[in-house]
C-alpha cells in the first residue's frame, strides 16, 4: 500500500517531507505511474479527517474537560489543568498534529485541481478553515500564509501572521468553498467518513462553520461580521444553505470497524474513569432532570455527584461520579459541529438583534431539543418550561446569554476546544472559581507556543511575541482584546 503523506519534523518548524508509507486499514491509493505523480484526493481525505478528530478528542478529554469543569483529574502534582496550571510541553501535541494534517488537506485541494474536481477543492478548503481556525484560536498569531511551503519552496521558517488577517482569509476560503460546492458532483463515498460523499451536506457544514467563526470575531467591528451573519441567515439564505436538522451534523461517527475505531476504545477503563466528573457539569444535568446524564455519568452511592473543580492543594474532596465506560466507543464523540450548536449560534445572533428570520426563543428551544434528541432521547415533558431552562423574553441580554451558553456547553460535549473558545469570548456559562486556581484565577486565554520554536524559528517567534504579547497563557488573542 503506497501513499504520499507528510510528517512534521519537530526539530525544524514545519519541515514537511513527502514519504511513501502504509496507512493501515485505509484504502489503497490507486495511481497510474504513467499518468499521475501526485496522491489522489480520495486517498488522503479520510485519514486526514480521522487524524484531526482523534487529536481533537484527545485534547478535549485532557484540556477542554479540565478547564471547562467537565472533569477533575484529581491530585496535587504540577500540571493539573483544572487549576489552570498548564505545562509548556502541553502546547506541542495539537500544534504538530494540526499542521501535519493541514499539509494533507493542501494536497487534497491540489489533487482536486489536478483532477478537475471542484468538490474535493471545496471540501479541502472547508477542512483547512476548520483546522486553521482551531490553531489560531488556541495560540493566537500563527504561521499561516507561508506555513505549508517547506516541501515546495524550501521555506522552513515562516513568519507568524496576525489573527485578523488569518480570519479574513478563512472567510475567503469558506466563500470559495460555497461557490465550488454549489454545482459540484458528489465524491467517492469511501473517501468521506463524515457525509459519505454528499457534497450538499459539506456545503451546509461549510456555511455553518462560517457562522461559528463570524460569531467568534463579532466583537471586532472592523470585520463586519454581523452584516455577513444577517446575509447568510436572513437576506440570502438560499445562497448559503446551512444545517437543517441533526442529520446534517458534521460528525465522524466511529463505527467500531477499522479504521473507524474511537481512539478511546483502546484505553484501559481505569485510565478512562480516573478523572472524576466536576460538580458544575453534573449539577446542571441533575437540576434539569436531563436524560443525557445516564449516558455520560456513573452513579456514586446511588446518585450522580461531582467534585468541585479548582480546589486548593491539600484539600482534595472525595471522588464521585465519572464518565461512563461505554463512552469510550461512543460514535458521537467524533463530533465536529452539530445542528444544536448552530441553533445556539443563531439564538445568540437573534437575541442581539442581528437576525430577524426567527425569534431567539425559537432557535434556543430548537437547539435544546436537538441537543437532547441527538443522544437518542425524547425531550422530557415540560423541559422547556422548567424555570432553569425556560426562555423569558424579559431577561436582559446577559441572562439570555447564560441560558444559551449553558445549554451550548453540553451540546459541545467532546467537541475539540470549542467550549473553551466560547467561554473566552463570552464569559458564559459562568463557572465557579475554586480557591486553588492559578493564573490569578483567570481562565487561560491561549496555549503557549511550542518551546522548540524559539530555536527553530526564533526570529519569527520573537517578532510574534513582540506583536501579540508575552508567550504565556494569560496573553489574550486578538478577538478577545477589547
């Protein structure tokens, strides 16, 4: 089995080399050596998507869940993320994995051009926007425009680009993808582990992702994001189709059959349930009588109970409920973006008066219902009329935001770093502050850059730090700064 893939050399920044390799269980690349000297896009797309989702799930379990009080990896040693104590080496994993797969998505795009396939071009652009957005939202300014030119142009030390310029180009990519996919034919089903080759669904995902990213930078008036949100939703909705139901959600649903086996499936159960569930995560589900708690949490002494996050060193509480072991094989943990998240995006936009297609309450209630039904449950009777859930138009904007984002928090369960990104943007949902928190008790605003960049790309690293601010977790990225 032969395939061109890229590996990231962590000794030299983004030194990408083409190698011939065997990717176990993925389809053999069929190329005619007399007619093609590049990897075909249908061979690269599926493994690239799967590898990104695997990396996202890994750090959702390790980083997002700890920062956002889903779990508490109890103990008093250094590097306890639930206390906002993040060791510098934490930065390497996502940086390396995401850039590695971006090189493959670049090849998917170029293969789409070479084979005259607008569909693969559009899909590749969406995947690039997805991964690059996570990179810049995690680290801030990053190598972008020249990041993937090591192989073709011997550019091994790219400059770091400003986040505003990156977002502007991400939007351009998504605009182009929407146009390319409008008339494109479906692609090979086996090459697409998310939508089985359905280009219409990819287009809906791309435009829904567009709304996610527009909302992310909506406080920056120079981006004119609110006007674009209104165009997509109100004035030109036919030109920008978006997800219309749970069936349109972008989820790599782990089948349990190689190569689509959840990365958590091979974990020892003891490693999986070592982190205990946090009180914030459990208490809301209990208060709402939310049926999802039965799939997500174990019982402790006959009840669902969590532990307070951020507790002080030497004051460990008793560990209680944990994540259930069936989640290790759960197909839905491969979530990229679901319909419920989109509805909460629209609810916020409507609550702020940016769109008028439907009332904010309609979007909010559709989001709540869809988030629960996605997990196989019917909405409990009177759930939407419960005081802690019920929409009240008389609430001020801050209280409406808390309603939306508390429900959105659960819709984003195991979705890369999204709930952390959204908390940094909005301050919602309001999280309790434990006495043991470091970083001044303030939620980390980013991860530091990988330490090796200081030696492998020092000049550009130093320039980025001089522009953005100190390379520490408290330095805000552009879209957070007032």
